[in-house]
C-alpha cells in the first residue's frame, strides 16, 4: 500500500512539475509572450487551486474514506494535464492559467487523503519494532522525488522530439494508466485487502487506528460549536503550539524545496546559459540525490532509535539537520556561477539531500500529533504549505524584478528554514494534541 501511495505522489508530482521545464519550450516557441512575471504567475497557478481543496479533501477522507477520493483527484488531474495545450492554443495565457489552477484544485485532496490512508496502515512504535511512520512518510516523499526526477529529462526529451504539447499529452495519458492500477490494487483498510496475511492483519488491528475519524470521534465532533464547528477542530487543538510547529515547517519546506523545482530551469537558462538539452541532467541531479536521501533517511531514524534517542528527539534532529544544512548548501550558489555548472549542481544536489531528510522529522510528526483528526489537520497543514507554494514564485519573481539578485532569493530561503527550525525545536510534540486539550 505504501508503494501504491508512492505511485500516486509520483503521478501527482509529474503532472505538477512538468510546467517548469516545459515553460522554457513555450517561451522559446514565441507563440505567446512569456516574461519573468508571466512565469511567476503560471508557476503559482497550481497552488491557487490547491489552496481551496485541502481541508475539504482531508475532511472527506476522514468521513468517506481515502481511496475513492484519491482516484477521483488523480483522474481529474490527468484530464487537466491533457487540456493544458488546448487551453493555451485557444484561450492564451489566461486560459492556460485557469486549467493549471484547476489541476491544483483537484490535486488538493491528495496530501491529506494520503495521510489518512497511511494512518490506517502504519503501526505505532512498539517495544519490539521501530518507527514505521517515518518509513511510510518517506515512501510518500520518495514518490515526490521520483516524479520530480523523472519529469525533467522525460519532459525535455518529449518536448524536443514531439513538441511540448504532446509532452503534456503523454504525461496525462501515463497518469490515467496509473489511476486504473491504483483503483484495482489499493485497499482502504487492512481488513479490505485481498492479499494481506492473517498475522499482519492481526498486528495492524492491534497497533494501527482503523476506524474513520467520524466513528472514533463522533461523540465529540457532535459537541463542537461556534468557530470550532466551522473549522472542524476544538480550538485548543487548532491552536496547539505543537501543531503549529509542524505547520510552520511545512510552509518553509514548500517554499525552499519548490523554489528549486520551479526556478532552477530558469536559473540554468538565464544565469548559467545552458540550453534545455544541456541543462536536463543538471536539473535532474538534485532530484536524484533527494531520492537517495529519502531512501536512506528511515535507516537514519532507526540509528537514532538504537542510539537511545527518544522519538521526539529523532523528529527534532531530522528537522533541524535537514533545514539548516539545506540552507547552508544554497547560500553560496550564486557566488559559484562563474565556475563550472556542475559546481552549482553539486550545491543544489547537496541542498536536496538535506531537504530529503527533513520530512522524517516534521512530516512524520503529522502521524504523531493526532489520531482523531488526521485528515483535517493534514489538510490545514498542506493548505498553509500551499500558501508558500503560491506566494513563493511571486516573491522570487518580485525579488528578481526589483532587486535583480539571486543572492536575495537564496538568503530568503535560508532565513525561512532557520526560523522554522527554531520554532519546531521549541514546540514539537509526539503526543496527540487532542490528549493535551485540557492544557
């Protein structure tokens, strides 16, 4: 099930990140004018749609189940992907922006529903076993890395051989094929799985929450009133500093990690003066190192466990080491521009190694901080992260337009990382926040 979830994130990320490399081809074609401001607007469009469907998607997964919500989201996203060329040819940049925003809207439920789905399959830490939540979260993020890694050379190669329009058609068609595979093999709960062993089923029934939030917390949910009923959470839960420690890290992560995904194609073209065919392997390298990092990160978590670090200490170490080291790797990049492009690529790759470690800290924490409100809390967290995904490209475009400084951009990323770490180390918790309501 975790590998199938990996596939959903891979498909999602491939459709989402195709725009970055293909924008270079759209701009070169010259059919429509594409300047820095237009790039910033298009790159933030998916986040605009993404913003509005996170919380409803998470709540829907809590109450109705995650599998079918994810099937519908992936199917509609692939349909939007297929329509991107049609929208530009017939309605211009505005039409393309609207279709990309719609793609973001239908992808919105995927993160919170993935978290709900994962919570049904990932056992809590026991005396005999390690932290499988970190491993499961890594599988989700590995899907992001695989999608981001593959889409750059694949999109560039398809655009060079077939044109950027057919590149979108191939990516959308491949995503539709995965939707069919997901619907066939995925199971909402261990009890519904056709190929689970009896021992594994028994183990998961004992160590992983299986009932939807509507049933686990239905009594309390019915007692919510006023603002708490509107937001779907008791105010003491919604305002818990441990919850906001995760949220703020999610904001900083989306800003920093997606900065490279969105803007590196432009950086290599305009600062390092590489053609798309020359740049594609440079652009893929950071995603390759990110994938490698996410693959070994659970082993690092196990090492911390064997060394006697508590689960909370493990979450803090992974988050702090990931964010601060990524910031240190990014800061000097623009100063290295006169050297070989591979030097800049090495710095970007190092930053993405550490961005691959951070999710074993703060993203795994989503499965620690609640049992009752997994979907809706994940929805709020990714909504806030989406604000950074929307505002980030616009902020970068503004800094480049008015300050004309890539150094300022990189310093902004580093400062956001440091502030998130300071807050997380102070306030992080591995106790379900609903258990701390009285405080």
